[in-house]
C-alpha cells in the first residue's frame, strides 16, 4: 500500500501524465480541484478529451449556467467553457482520454 497527499499533486491532478502522480497513464486524467469564491478560469476547450466535472460541494458557473453540488457536467471536444466559483467549491474532474497539451484558450472554431 502507498499513501499520497492531494496537496502534493500538481493543481489537484493525481492520475494522468503529471509529476507527481499516483498513477501515470495517458488513458485518463483525474483531479480534485478546490477553488475559493470568486476564482475564475477563462474559456478553454479540448480538441481530444471529453471533460467530466462533478460539483462535489459549493456552487459554480460554467459556460453561463449555474451548477450546484451533485451536478455532473460533460464537456465534449471543441465545446468552450469558462469557470467561475460562486462560492468556495470542490470539483472532481475526469478527462478522457488523457491528452497532453490538449487545452486551448478561447472559443473553438467548431463550437
């Protein structure tokens, strides 16, 4: 058995092509992300990966829609979304497949 600390991981990502990682793989990326109320991430999209975000606690706005704990948001390739933490919020984020350098700023041409 091995024990890891989430705080030691890269921005909450603990499975994927990260250093350090609990499991290094290109198949999937998994992270637990915590944000403070008011935190914002500008619009981005992926060309390869589907991103699944679970609101574990708190409230957030993604792509102009408000979400609460228990909501699961699936963002398909080429869909652009931004993120705004309406309260302190914790997310579980899964990207499939894991894809290095698959994050692009702004709106996609195909969105």
